[in-house]
C-alpha cells in the first residue's frame, strides 16, 4: 500500500468513526423524548384515548426511520404500525375508507399509518391507479371522514415529510448501491424523480383541500433525518397534555423543520406567483 492509499484509508476510517460518534450522540438526544412517548402511551391507556398518526410524504423522505424511532421503546401491546399493500379485488368493491377503518385504534391504543388513505390524493392519480371520479370522490369525502374521527374522540396527527429533489436523488442512489437498502427501491421510486413536478402539484392540491381546523397538516422538512425525527416526535408529544411531562425538556419545534400546513400552502402559492411554478 502506497502513502496515498494509506492516507485515503485513514481518512475513511476517521469519517466512519465520526459518523458512529455522531449517531450515538443523536440517539442520546432522542432518548428523553422517547421516554416521553412512553408516558404519552400510558396516558392513552389510562384515559382510553385513541391516537392515529399519518406518515405521508415523498419516497425516501424518512417516514420509516421516524416511525422506528417513535415506537422503539413503546409497549407493543398498545400500538400498531399499519402499512397496507395494493387493494384486493374485494377491497376494490368496498367503500374506500373501509380497509383503513378496520385498522383504527380502540381506546388506549395508538396506530401509525406508514402511508395512509392519502395514497389516493397523490400516488394513485399520478400512476392512474384510480379514476378521476374516484379521486374526486375521495377529495370531497376525506375531510368529513376525518372530522368524524376527531369529533368522536380520536387524536389525529397528519405529518407530511418533505425532502428536496436533490436529497431524494442522493438517497435513491444510495439504495441502488447499498445491498442493505436495495429492497427499499420500488418501481415507483425509479419514476419519482422524473415525475417530481407531478408529485408537487398533487401535494399542493392535497394540502389546499384537506388542511382543516379539525385535522391540520404539519410539514416536516426532512433533508436532515435526525432533526426531522426529533421534531416529529415533539409534534406528537405536543398533541396531548399527558401526565408527568418532563418540564426540563424543551418541547419547542425548530421552525425551519416544522412548518404548519397553512404556511406551506402560502409558501407554495408564493412560489407559483413569483416563478410560475412550484420550487419544491
């Protein structure tokens, strides 16, 4: 091995060590908030409250990693992660929301949807998985469906994870070359970059029509996965005034990471007015 190769090897080793240290530091920061999630879960059990969290967003935006951090230490008996596949022939004949209603929580439970009924608002119309009529029926009915959920006591949290086009491309390329991540790459992922503007247009329509007072959207800027995870957990913790909250912890959001749905709509419309197109 010559001196240049030795130096390159040493540099790589240093970077790997720094990354490992950084990850440990981040996990250390998360732990107190993960402990708060356990308190929140206990509060749900004691009060028989129901909680539903929707994780939406572009492919490779960090939804799955955040779900794993949210549930890491929680009691498995009282939460479920739901990630539904393509509908069966029978489900295609049913009321659209029926397959989701079957997975809604009972009192004392939390359900986390890794993609939800909002597939019909974004992915399905882009790839012609639904008809224009089915899309329109969904958009006209979803706000009433969610209003009923909330009115009948379900705490509904709607999170949309947002990455830039460049960051998504970087994550896709990593999936292609990393054998431990290749399983994450789907046919839809491959087309996500080429159809970026279509996804943005559908995102805007979704936010514009389904951000409501009773069921608002919260946008999580997720280029920095670690900050996104921490702030998403804070959003969840702030949804319920549970007992035993650690007053020494800061539950304030990073305003560059957490964007209220109405603000995202304003930013997108500002882009459209100034540039004639959506930037992101």
